[in-house]
C-alpha cells in the first residue's frame, strides 16, 4: 500500500471545505434572506469544520480498519 502523507489529508480537507462552505453560505443566505449573514455563517463554519474534518480523517486512518483488505 502506498504511503499517504499528511499533505494529502490537508489538501483533501481544504477542497472539501471550499465546496461545503459555499453550500453553507448559500443555505445561510436562503434561510436568513441576508447574503452578508450567509457569508458570516460560512466564515465561521469553514474554520471549525476544516479542523474537525482533518481530525476525523486522521482517526480513521490510524484506528479504523473498516473497508481495508490486507
């Protein structure tokens, strides 16, 4: 199995968060009727979820064997 670097996990987390944050901003705008509030919600969300995703990915990589065939 090839070695997976921390950089790959970081890049994957970043690209996923961009997509997720745009979605959150649009939902925030739709729900509140305010584009600026949607952007504010997305701004907070991007920081918290980037760190949560990275931690989640590392836990799965190190401790969860589900779906891995030896």
